[in-house]
C-alpha cells in the first residue's frame, strides 16, 4: 500500500457530537447549512413540470422508463455484472404513492435482480435516499446499492463511482460488517477507498446519502426520514490530499440496485424487496427535486 493511500485511510471521522450543519459547513465552506427544500424546486425553463428536462439528457435504450422523485429512470434488463446476475425491468416499479420498489424474484428456477439509473447525469451537491426496509438485516448473499456510476464505455473500469452498499458479501458470520462507503478515483492508476462498518437500525425507516464536492465527500446514515438528520448512525468525511485524482469530478448518473453476490441465491431461499420512498438531490446552485421528509 503506497503512502498516499495510507494517508487517505488515516482521515478523521466526525464525532457523534458533530451536527449535520457543521458537516455541511466543512464540505461546502458555507456560513449556514444546506437544508433540503420543503417543496419541489424546478428551473423556470422546465415546462414539463419535472426537474430533469433542464439538464442535458443522455441517449439510452430504455425498455421501461420510470418516473420517480421527479426524475426519469431506466430499469435494466439482461444478464451481466455485477454478480453476474439476470436483471429484469419487471423487478422495479413505482406504486400509487410514488414510492420505488426493487425486488429479487425467483421464478421458474431462476433468480432475477433489480437495477435502475437516471437518464440524467448529476453533479456536485447533496444525494439522499429515504429507505423503507431493514437494510441492516439482509441475507448474506444480498447487496443493496445506492451510487453514482459513469455511463458505459465513458470512463475506465474501477473509476468515477461513489458508493453506499449494504451487504455481508456472502459472509455468514454475525461479526461481519454489513455496510460500506466507497469512493473510486477519477483516474485508473489509483485504488478505491472504503469504510466498512456495522449498521444497526432501530426501525424500518432510514436515510443514507452523501454530500459531494470537488474536494471532499461527506457520508451519513441515520434512523428515520428527517431533513435535518437528527439521528445519525454513521458518518465519514473523505478528504484526500489530491482530491481531483481521488474524487470523481464529472457529473454522473445515479444508480440503485438490489442483487446477488456472485449470482448466488439468498441463503434462506426467500425473495427480497426494498423500498425507496424518495431520492433527493440538491445541486450546489440550489436546484432540487426534494419534498419534505420528516418521519
């Protein structure tokens, strides 16, 4: 392990006494905290009434486009990595309340997984996922991912990714960590940096996300659905000495997936379903797709 990586791994952790607003000030160098908007804020030029048409769209061949949290998403079909797994757009849907469902399904002897991604690329700002489900109690072979990821064939493999993942990666031991934050570098010559930890929720609702700037990434996970993140469980500041190399610098699509480690079925043989109540993004210039969340 080179000295630069050792320095990165030695970065400080925020203490539990640090507030969310202080963390935002650290990231954004602002005098006041960034708070998620209590109403949807869309650009004036967005005549469709949603927030994504004002941002350049990338061309995607989408069998089943979905509208969730005021953004257009594309559900995945086919066979491939990660896993590898079979992916089906039938495993992703939005219910009458506007909540997103992802499900690992067993049908006719085959397991299929779920993934979707935004048709827009989003840049520096706040990314928050409001989850319904016990992501701290997933089967050892199940992975739930919330992350940014570059479009196919646009960046070298193993680069430009910001991850939140919940999994034991096939390890059955109760002592195994079940969650991780990972930042992949912007160039191919460097290693990723990961913080693994054990998540313990006190209910069915949790909030997970990150604040991404050109110099730092602040991660946080918390109980409940709150705009002020008053019940933090875990947080981390990734602040490398050479941020333009170790932190993605270009806008990226947002992905959400639910899949099987090495394509192996759940050890308990049961299907898995998780819900994302809302995805909230707020850009550094104040545009947001977020609603009020306090639960």
